[in-house]
C-alpha cells in the first residue's frame, strides 16, 4: 500500500478519494479545520504569509554569504598553487 501511495504522491494525486456527494464536509476536512483553528486559525495563517517576503530576503542574504565564502575559498585555492 505504501508503494501505491508514494506513486500517487509523486504524481501529485491524493492517496484516497472521499465521498463528497453529501452536504456535509468530509471528516478529514473537518479535522484539518480544527487543527488550523487550534494553531491560531486564519490570523496565524495570515501572519505566516505576511512573514514570507522577509524570510525570502533573509534566505537570499544567507545564500549570498555562502556564495561569497565559496568564491573567496576558490580564489585562495587558485592563488596558493
């Protein structure tokens, strides 16, 4: 079963199909709603979304520092030959 689930996941498909023919939300959706509400709900999600640009900037800064460090290391390796 795990193999089938991983194949479905690799194809971006759900591992299970729910009956949504009724008027109620499926139990899995209700559980996810409760989990999100327990973690702060929409306010927390909006905060996470608003933090993304700052996090992106910081990640770019870190990558630039690493690339700069690699450049200096490579220059040192070339000049020491």
